[in-house]
C-alpha cells in the first residue's frame, strides 16, 4: 500500500495530449478491494469562475482558517459525453488492437480525473449494436471494424469502463440510442443478428439512415429489453438517452421527406386509435420513456435515468426563443417528461452562447428550471467542442466558463454535461487549463438523488491500526454493508484536506506532514446520500490503539 505522502497530495494535472458531426441546430451528443487508488483531494474553499483563467497561473494556497468543523464538500454534476458513433471520442479507430483500445480508455478516464469531472456518459448502443457483450444485438463495427465481430483478444468494454471509472470515483452512465439502426458512416455489412435482418419490417430507410419505427410495439419492447439487460448485468450508475427520437427531418429538392411509418399508423387507426398522427407519434415516444423509467428503477432502484433532449421544446417557450421545434419535428414532448418526473436528471442541450438572444443559454435554462415541477436534477448540456473552435457557431473558451457560471447561478440547476470528450483529450484552445484554474479548480461530489429511496449508509466505524499516528486509518461499517464511497476530511495545522475513496477501500495511511489532528469520516451510498459523520482524533506516538473511543474524542456532526 502506498504511503499517504503520495496519496494525499493534490492530484497531478498532467494534461495528456492525445465527433459528433458539426451542426448548428441538431448536434448529436453525440483495483482490487481494499487497495487505495490515488484519491480525489478536495480543498475546502471552492474556486470562483474566472473567464480570463487561461492566462492566469494557479495561485499559491492561502493559509486557511482553522476550524473544528469539517468543511462542506460541494455537490455538482460534471459530466462528459463519450461518443462511440463514427469513432468520435473512443475508440479513435476501428482498427485498434484490444490493448490499444484499453490504453486509450484508461487515458480518457485519467483525463476525466485530472479535469475534476465526476461522470462519464458512455455510448454503448449507437445503432442497434453493442459495445459490450450482448446476446440481443451484434458487436458494433465502431469497435472491431466489422459489425458482429467480437474483439480479439476478447474483452468487454463496458465492464472494463465501469470497473476503471469506479476505481477513480467516476460515475458511468450507459448511453443508448433508442431508434437509430444504422448511421450514415457505417461501412461493414449488417450482421446476421442485426434487427434489419432479423425483423426487416420494423426498420425503415430514411435519409441515408436505417431507423427503427417508433410506432411498432416490437421496437419499443426491444429497446426496453436492451436497456434492462445492461442494467441487470453491469454495475452502471445511470441510463441515458440523447435527442434522437423520431429522426431529424430530411429533405430532397427542398421538400421534407415524410418518415415512412404508414404501416404502423394505419394499423393504429384501424384498431380504433383516435389520436392525430403527431400526437400518436409523441405517445409512442412517451410510452418508451415511461417504461424505461419504471423498468430501470424496478430492476435497480439506485440507477439514475436521464435524457438530453434538444434544448428548445417549442419556439416561443420562452417568448424570445426561435428555432427548431423538437415537439413537432422529433415528436419529443420533453417538457412532459420533466413535469411528470419520468427522469432523474434532465440535460437539455443548450448549445448556444449566452449572448445569442433567440436561443440564449440563460433564458432557456431558466425556462426549463421553471418547468421542473418534480424537482429533478437539471444538468444542462454544453457544446464544449465549439469552445475555441473555428467556423459557424464557434465561441471563445471564456464563453464556456460563463455558461458554467450561469448554470451555478440558476436555482435548481446543479451541474453541466460537456459534448464531447475529444475536445478535452486534445485540450482544444487550452480549455483544460482554463477550467482547472477556474470553475473546476476544486472537485465536487455528484448531487444526491434522495427520491431513489436507496437505504441510507449505516454509521461508519473508523479506527486506527498500530501504536501511533503512523498507523493507517481503518475504514469499516456497522454490519457487513459496504458504502459506495468514503469521504475522509482531515484537519491539519494549515487547514482541512478532504479525500474521496472508493467504498471497497479498507484503510488509508495518514500523512506524516502536515499531520492530522482531527479526522471526520462519512459513508456515501449509491444515491449520493451521506451517513452521519464520525469524527475522531488520531493517537499520538506510544498511545495504545486497542480502545478507539479512549484514544480521542469521537463525536458526530
């Protein structure tokens, strides 16, 4: 086990150098148990956003005021989309070896840690295929170059990603495309197990894509089966859908091409259905959303369900807003899903600058916050790949920093999700530097989701091992329950330092210098809720450690 001097120092921000297609209105978001991994160290004073941070060097730590009360740790969702479709973010090529793919994924997750993000939204089903071992759908060509071909040597990217993310205290959300069956850049033949070959009547050709018809009950049943299969077999933290429901409209010779769902529509009407076609399409999508919400939480109550719809519900909401009508064109009644509380988190894609009046980021965020009747998490999506970029729609990195600031000022909004990881991997326009000395100077825990009704973590029972303060802090719980994470806060002669550890961690070496005089330990469960905090003082040299309660004062906050 590594000594604390290596573990409790600040995490090194080694900015390793290493795609959703460009769009203006329709972007696609497009260790063993008991071993301490390098922990997340959290200074007690959160930094304030600094639009000019790119040119400002990190300041020297100030002497902090000593207090016997452990600092409160910030709660903010800091997510990033990792798109696999078209090899946008990972893997970088369809021709990489298993070892190369794994090394890329490790470097990606290490970059997430360095940037003090805390969640990855990992695309596992880009087009009725799988970047994991599935008996329902074929292996994705974005992994192996040929649809249906398993990686060789064999590995399961989703299982690997979950394990490595959790070892780094990063949440892993599995991102599914519910209806797309083949992307325009696909090159390999369809596998025999692909839905377009096993059930061709359920799949339509539309604008160069293959699309599963949302009006077919069998399509909804298949998507639900795929999602719940992943929830059952993998230790994911969330299920995520993006903005693709009915497809974005395609045109030919200036006229919109109608989506070819006459067969399912006529069957509905013949069976006595009374809705008009638009309402029927929205009802089809509503049914899938509601069934995923119920199914996910019935299977694993702690798994969050989130959606990232197009950022505008309808033009005129709020009044100044103009643009694409996702309610009418994608048949996505996203406001209804939020109002009804069918999601645990809601990530409208607010892909416009704060200064663009007709799609202003602050106005749209405020409007969505006002529609959040059930108090769900509101974590807007940012088109981070445009920050410091070139071409139409690009904006400076300072605008991205401003969007984070606006989010923090909006009541009810508690985080952001960035599209996409590639911009962080290449440190586009030095955005990483601006973030880690600005809004992400300190780390944050993911906000708690108390409505998921996960049992609270029982009171932790920390104790010391060894005869003096050079021994490790032993971490354990009442009974046999293991927490999701440990939050350990230590007061030293210069201030407080805080460490987040995976729940499987059994011990933590204390720093020799600066030495800790008070230690607070809190257990955190899968919904992010905290146990009562136990606070104790470490023993001094030569003090017996057989009776922890006699070594120092133990109390709860």
